[in-house]
């Protein structure tokens, strides 16, 4: 027998995405590229763990909005909204399994740009064109509106400014760029969020599924 992908090397690893054994070379080369790996694949988990342990910080030119300062104290202060955005992303992925790091990053980046322009007094909205990223963009925007409304009802006035939301989104965007491995089908960033913001077995409010597997 030979690996069903390369048809050269002997298959030694069971690939849950393929439902068959493949060789170690194709597993490493095609993982999250041509193979849409499920998150519970032991080889994927081991690879993500290795990548996290050996990942280097982003180079200066790779940092989104590198002229924007996001202080640690600000992150702690705005942790509830950061957690809410992360939970919204994960809840969306639960209903749309195809969501990957690239789509999530595109949604966050587009929303950050929307709030950046709001800070200049000019409203400019350009959602992502890809269906999944576009839908997630809408869900994140809806969460922020509801969060502001709830906060205003509790305190008597809104305390989350457009500039605050922009900085929160910049923080999430930098996190996405740092934690994703850059592969086309990578979900390393989403797995990172899942480890820190685990969803309950059933969420109280499910987001709509826009793509049926």
C-alpha cells in the first residue's frame, strides 16, 4: 500500500479528515492546506502545540496598526468586551464549521477599520465580501451594539467609546495574526480562543448557520 495523497510513501498515520492512513510527510505538508483537519486530530493538536512553543513574535512590519498603542491596563479593563467578542466568534464557528482563521481575521480587520474611520468623524463601512467573513462581521457588530446598550442601561450612560472598540479590535487582530500559523485552512487562532473562552455545551443564543455542511 502507498499513501493515497503522494502515492509513493507508505501510509503510517490515520487521517480523520481523509478517513484513511497517509504518510507523515503528506500529513505535515498538506495539513490545513489541502486537508481540512478536524480540531480533535491528535497530529494537528501536537503540531499546534509545537508551533505555539516555537512561535516568534510578529515582526514590526507584520503588526496590524503598529502605530496604535494598546496598553496592558486597557486590555484588563476591557476584558469583558474582549471575552464577549471571542465568545461570539466561537459561537459562530459552532454553527459554521467551515470558519477558519483567515475568515475570522478578515471580519475583525474590516470591523476595526470601520471603527477607525468612526474615530475620524467619517463613517465608512466595507464588510468582507466572502460569505463567512461577512456574516461574522455582522455578528460581531451586533454583539457590540448589544453590549453598549446593556452597559448604558446598567450605568445610565454609555462608557464604551468608538475609540475603545477600535483598540479592542486591534488587540484581537494582533492576537489573530500572532496565533495563526498562516496556512489556508488554519484554525490555530480559533483553537487558541477556545482554550481561553470555552463555550458551554449549549449556548443560550445560537447564531444562524449560513452554510449547511
